[in-house]
C-alpha cells in the first residue's frame, strides 16, 4: 500500500501521515467495534429501566465498559505508528529516521543503520509507555490495573 500512496500523493508529509493513519486506524477500529458490541443486553435494559437516556448510558456505562478493549487497540496502534512512519520515510521520504536508514545502508554503514533502528525501537516503546500511562490514569478501576503482571504470570503457571 505504501508505494501506491507515495506514487499517488507525492513525497510531501501528507502520504506519510496517511500511512501512519492507515496502520493505526484498523487496530483501534476493530477493538472499538468489539468493545462496544460486547456490552450485555441486560445491562442496557437495566439502564433503560432506571430512566437513563442514551447519552447518560453511553458516558456512564458503555464507554467505561469499552475503555479496556479500546486501550488494547491503542497499544497496538502505538507500536504500529513507529513502523508505519519509518516505512513511509524509507519509501518516499527526503528526511527522517527511515530515510536515514536507507542512506546509511547505501553507504555501507550498517552500524549507524542499526543505531537508528534502536532509536526507533526506543521511540516505539516510549509511545507504548505513554498509552499505558494514560490507561492507568483513565481506568484505575479495571482488573488489569490492579493485578501486578507477576501475579498474572504466576497464576497462569500454577494452572
């Protein structure tokens, strides 16, 4: 898809943004659809029986119930964003870290190219960490935020 976008729209910033958008859009969309369609029918009926309107039901019940699954999509998109931007710069860029990798490979400087790849990996981890931090701030009540990772792994290992 990247070569087609670059060919159609040129070498400006627009195609790069389009690439990152496309790479990030689908994980968020699919997890969002799953999150909002997984709400139990009984909970929706309960909200109606209490007199809650559609807007109140959305903000008080549906959105909080969907946030954990939405954050799964956002975490996937955070990782994909770095990859999408790098590929867009490699294929149709005249600046950026992806372009720099291509230039350094052409100069037979694999050491510098790998250093740039490590910088990109660190950038991807930083973006992922920002999403995890936002998740901890926005849904501290969810079970995924209360159980430490070692507790989950230990539980799985014990069976």
